[in-house]
C-alpha cells in the first residue's frame, strides 16, 4: 500500500482481448525451451508480473476515498506538467484578450502601457461615454 508521501505508479497498457498475455514475451511457450518457465520461473513474462503488481496497487487504492485517489493522481509529475502547460496556454489567451481590448481604447499617448485593471476601468468609462453619445 502507498503512504501519503508516495505517488501512484504509472500502469502499463492493458492487453486487448485478441492479444495473448504471453505475446509480449516472444511466443506462447515461455522463455526457457522445454521447461515451460521464463525469466523468474513463475511461468509469467515480466510484463505480466508488472500488470499483476499494477492490479495489486489498484486493489490497494480501491479502499481510498474518491478525494484521496484524485489527490494522489494529481501528485504525479505527468499530471503536474500537463496542468502547467494548460495554465500557460490559458494565461497567454487571457493576456492576448487584454491586448486586443487595449487596442480598441483611446488613450494619450496611444502606446501607453496600461495595467489590466486600468484597461478594464478605461473600457467601462469608454462604453458609458459611447452610450451617452448615442442617447444625445
């Protein structure tokens, strides 16, 4: 069983129904000719032992709450890098939207650098000014 400091093991891909468990071991008979045994003498290929270890980890994780399983999954390096990439893309899109809004607002000088809150406040004032112009 994993303690709270350890992360979840990345499990190998499972075999499809049409594949034999031994197909990854180079044939159906096993690794040692005539003995029916392969590496380790258990009659299973190394990939099968990894799959069994993965199944044991899954069984150990089944008693955990949904929240705890989610927390452990999020603790993996693969998840963190994917999350960081998504966040970087989101922030870039957010900044591009502010840049587009900034281009639509009149300021003096036109190339003056504005903060995001200044852009929003200026947009509010400009919209109310345009509404006033249309009402007159």
